[in-house]
C-alpha cells in the first residue's frame, strides 16, 4: 500500500514536471524539450531495442520518435500523461517499422539481469534460467510479448497500455495472462 501511494506521488510529480516542460516547449523553450527528451530517452530506447535489436537502429528510432513528438506537440491535450502519449507515438512508429520488417524481440531479452553477488554455481544456474526465459519469450505471439513487456519491464499500468496499444484493458489482461501461461508451460518443459 505504501509503495502504491509513493508510486502515485511520484507519478503526480512527474506529470507536473512534464506538463510544465511541454508548456515551456510550446512557448519556444527548446531547452525544455531537451529536458523532456533526457527524462524519457531511456524508456524509448529500450522499446526501440525490443523491436530493432541493435543500438544504431534503436538510436535512429529514438530520434524519429522525438522528432514526431516535437512536430506534433501542439496536439498533446494533456488528457493522458505525456509519457503515455510519447509511448503511443513510439509504439506506433515501432509497429509500422516491424510490419515492414516482420520481427520483434521482447525487452525481456535485453533486460534480465543476473546478480553478481552469488557463487559460481548459483551464477550458472541463474544464467541458465535467464537463457530459458529469453528463449521462451521469443516464442510468444507478438501481441502477448508487447503487453507483457510493457506491464512487467516498463511497469506501465493496464490503462496506459490500453492508450498506447489501442487494445482494450480486458484484452491486455488476457494477453498477459496467456503469455504467463505459455511461459510457465515452456519453462516447465525445460525443467523436466
């Protein structure tokens, strides 16, 4: 409960900061947009890595997303968080690119971290678990992997995933449930 409250307070602070920076940008303050970019670049880059699998393409993707965001900033009405609006632009940009390339790699492939504070045996076991999760994630249908990534890797609530992807909230919940079920089954097969 305390974490949820803190998260709500943090979200409120971030929302106010972003709102102020958007207004400043619209008044001509280019430094304000640079600040917005620095606050959100890592998340957009991570989404780019999920789709494009390499730094160069992910960097190009980040630039493309921020150019689109800057160009269309006046259309941001504040009905959602700026981060949600920005992720919607990023998601649509990535989906359009993927539709041309026909490939997607879940963020989980890049983001699973193995602790270094363990014995060599524990490290090897954790690395094997990491590899198993990575391989299982690659086999998920794209729509499941996207929802699962946004929910667990980006910590985006269902409603924001809905705004970003256009999927109804219940569909998102269903995709995440099914993705976890598929992952569980694939991981159980590996353990046997």
